[in-house]
């Protein structure tokens, strides 16, 4: 056998060995099994990723729906009935009692102005102010004071819920603790939530009525947190702890702004009170000198113009020193 034949045979054997190696090595080395495992694992992971994306979309949809519901309630809240305004002020009056108080206030105010001035026009203005102005102002003032007390006490109530949940208590038990041990108006509002749940309403719907009775940011935030947590799940204690921290920071910022703006408020008060004070002092010292303002036609016109300009200035200063947080 010559050398050429041996070379061809060797090359043929190498070719057959290479083909066999290429075909049999993946099975012998386990690469096919590894590839199969990778495919098996990749399939469920893709399905799991698709499921996670679907769940995320569903949660976003639920959150958006919750926000839309709250916005609709907020828009409807601006159209308040007389009973709702009385309830927000924390009063137990009926519509009839409000009308009786308005009539009594109108009569007293009209009589006082008529007796002091001897002018029937001022007496009629007193009737109008006493019937429509003073009762509405009293409701607004009572509502503002009640909302301020609620905003101060509400973060403490949230801390009670957070500690109770971390200790293993149900949310309803935490609400009952607040309804029995907190101070008003938080105590009364949480008692109404418990009573509403007793009638059969679920917790999110019972809490959603809180912003209707207490139209403030704190109550709205609490209703949003409870509604979203009920639909999407999550750690309620951690969310309420963050909400409590945010509310305390808002209160701290509000107090800081009030302290910084006190100088401007004092200046505005002094400037607004200066003209009437000077007029009273001038009247006490030389009455005939200032009587021309209300005895002559030009003086009356000057008084009206000065009153209008003073009102404009007071409103502008009030707008400048009021800050919304």
C-alpha cells in the first residue's frame, strides 16, 4: 500500500471522526439537556412576565378608577346643602333652627343699628346682614376651627392605626380604639365610620364619606390610601406611616409660613386700622372738624370713595399674605 492510499484513508477517518464528534458530542456533553432546560425555563418566565405586566396594568387601572371616583366626589362636594354645611361646622342644628337663629340675629342687628343711628336705611341693612351675613360667617368660622383641630389630631390617629396593625390588630379594632379614646372631632368622625360599617358598608365606602364631612386634604388623603390599598393590596401600615409623616411635615411647613408671615400680617393690620383710628381720635378731639365728612355731600362722596379704596387695599393685602399648602 503506497503512501497516497494511506493519506486518503487517514483523511477519511478524520472526516468520519469529526462528523461523529459533531453529532454525538452535544448528547454526550449534556448540551441538549441544558438547552432543553433553558427553553423550559424561558417559557414560564415569559408567561410570568406577561402576567406581571397584566397585573401592573390592572393595578394602574384600579388606581386611576379610584382617583376618578374621588375627583367626582370632590366636584360634587362643592355643591353643599344647608344640612351639609351645618354638619361640617360640627353643629347639631336642623334647617328650622338655623332659620330661627337667622331671623333672631336679623332682628337684633337691625334694631341695634336703627337705635344707634336713627336711620331706617341702616336698620334695613342690619336686617340683611343679620339674616344672611352673620349666620353664614358663623358656620364658616366654626367649620374652619373644626378643620384645624382635626388636622392637628389626625396624624396621631394614623399612628394609632399603624401601631395596631404592626401589633397584629385588625383595622376595625384600630378604628374603634380611635373612636373611643381620641379627642374631638377625630373621635366623632371615626365613630361615624364605625357606625357606617355596622350598617353594612365596606371600609373603603365608609371612609370615602369622611371627606364629605371633613373637607380637608388630610381626610382626602386617608380616603385615597384606604381605597387604593383595598383594591390593589399592599402594606397598609407602611402607607399610613408615610401619610402621617407627610401630614406632619405639611403642618410644620404651615406653621413655619405662618410664623414668617406674621410681620406682614401685623403690618397689614396696622395699615388697615390706621384710618379709622385716626378718624375716631380726630372726632374725639375736634368733632366739628370731621363732621363735614358726613354732613356735606362732598364729604359723603369722599367717605364712600375712601371706604371702597380701603376695602380694595385690605383685600389685596389679604391676598398677598395668604398661602395655600
